[in-house]
C-alpha cells in the first residue's frame, strides 16, 4: 500500500475527528446555555413547591401532625407570622434546608378543607420571594362505640350518623374499652360477671387479639389511654382483697405497642399515708399524670410516681383540655382552673346568664375555647325540672347544647379531640331504666347525643364509651 494512500486515509480520519469534536462542542455549549437558563429561571421564579407530605387521618386523631412543603431551593428561616392556616388552627413552624414544616398544636376538624399558605418565602440564593400554598381535606370521623347486649357485647366503628356502624369486636362481657393510635384496649370479665378482669388488645378493626399481662388476679377500673402513642393506664385491685391487705386501686401504666406489651405493667408508686388512686388523668402531650388519692391529695406525677408534686387537696378532677396544661378540678371552695406548668390557678369563670346548679365541667381544646358544663335547673322548692348541657365560652357567653327532661339522667359529657363535638351520655326514663350488673354498672338503655358545638346539629347513637371520651362513664 502506498504512502500517498495512507496519507489520504489519515487526513480523512482527522477530518472526521475534527467534525465530531466540533459537533460535541456545539452540543455541550447548548446544554450549558440551556442548563444555565434553567437555573436562572428556577432562581428567578423563587422557591416552588415540589412535594407535600401530610397525613389527614392522623391530623384529626391527635395533636402534633405536620404539613411539610418541599421546595426547589434551600430556604431562609420562616417565621410563624408568615403562615396562615384556614380554618384557623394553632401551629408552630420550622425550616430545614428545602423544607418548611407546619405542626398543628391541636387535632384538626374532621371532614374539612384546610389551606396552608406560607408568604414571602425566600431562597438562600438570589431571586424573589414566593408564596407557597397547599390544600388538603380531612376525612370524616369514625369513632368507636360500645353496646351491651343480652349475652354478647359489641364494639362498633361508626360514622356520626350511626348508619354505617360496623361490628369490630364482640365478647360475652365487656366492661369498657379505649382506643390508642393503633389499637383497641378492651377490659373484659373472663367469667361474664362472676370472675376477674382481663385486658385484650386488638388492631383497629378488632383483628389479632392478644391478652395483656395484669399485676395479678383482680379487677381493672379507670381504664384510660394517652392522647398520643400507645400508652394506657388503669387502676387495679386484687380479687382477694381483705383484712390482710393487698392491692387496692393501685395505678399502673403500660405500652400496648407490639412487643412492649409482653412485659409487666409499671406501678405508679405514690408516697404518703394513702396512695390509693381515686381519679387520674394523662396530661396531654407530656409524660405526666394528674392523680387524686383517696385522702384527697392532688398530685402531678411522672410515670413512676417518684417525686410527685403536691397541688393541694381536691374533691375531683373534671378534665384537662387536649393540647393544653389547664386542668379543671373541684376544690372545697368550688371549681378551679390549674395551670400544671407552674401550679397557678384561678376560679372557673361564671356564665353571663345563670344556667342552674353546676355539675360536671369538661374543658374544650383551643385557645380560650371554653367548657362544656351540665347544670341542674331547679324549682324554688328544689325539684329538678331539667338538666341543661351548655357550652360556656371564655367570655362567659353560653349556648345550650342539650336540654334533657327531668325524667332522663345525664351520665357523662365529653368532647372530641378537635373540640368540634360534644358527646352527652343520657339514660332515658331513669325511673324505669334499671342498672345492669357489671363492675362498671350503667342503665340498661343508654344513648349518646353527639352535638356540633358550633352549629347545634345533633345525632343520637345507641351505646356509650364513644372513643374520644377520655374516662369511663360514671
């Protein structure tokens, strides 16, 4: 092969190489220009939302749920004044990298559209501030309710009309139950009224039942669950309690989370001459417990009872508003509101219009939201004419939610987690409505009136122990 022919081939190869290099340089240049333009556009537009994380079902169940907005840029810190939530709800704000989070201080209202708007959000790069917004809808509530029957008791999951009730758990003898974030905890009598207590834990649809270990052979009362997480508590008394002693109304706590429930419950040991527990409450969003002992001492305790702080004496604990540290207690001088963060207290405010003789008081969550109260309306001679259940706002204005006939008994009031609804347990025709023979006895016919506090709309459900009620019916 000649040198001239090799030279021609080499020159051709080099020409193709130069052409490829030129084309590659052009493409690379275009990509650089496009990429730079894209980056310029992204910066020029300011931060934009690329992802939203929110759990609407969790948001109506407990405080502390979050909306997290992820953006195209790392952000300067966002202040709470830049955020609006509609309908209004208490919240805090945090910023981390490209994320801004809005944490709700109370459970949200069910079946409601919420809009979260963050104004004047600035990226850490150059570019204008932007407004970020997202909208989500919370689902309708599906609480649980208990119906006692002839030989079989049933827990139902229902809507607030009662038309979509679904049986999730049955047992010959259910004393009471509570719902945690992921479980049902059911207090039963193992021998249908003649035996001792058992605690059964199931999934939210009544699946996978398992027994919880108890401190001994005896009886469970005052079953409660913490507002968040999987912690429950109850008071326990030995079945063979007698003159020789034994456990009587000892407070225990335990976790019903998978695996944790295999261990023994934890006693809340209280110092003093009489450590038996008459009433108690979980303090929302904390590890603390408010306890009233048999000898009238009011104590703010940790999970183990050590170093419990005394809060004077009291006759009863009416309740603690969710998402707050304000407890309503009954003292000898009347109803008082105690701030559990510092022990300060003040008298419960009076309604602007007298409503009768005050009975129970149930705090309603929310800033200055008020209380749901029962009042006995009496004749001049002291005869009962009716029992009024009213919502009394912080400014003293009141709205009657239910006016029960004198022949009916109002057994309990409780408030939904968001404060939207009041549930009123009523025993109709009390004189002809005998109590059953349970350890937690109730009239044989009971009905739960669910009232929208804002609108006054009311529905009536068969049964009791609606799952947003924090304590057993009295």
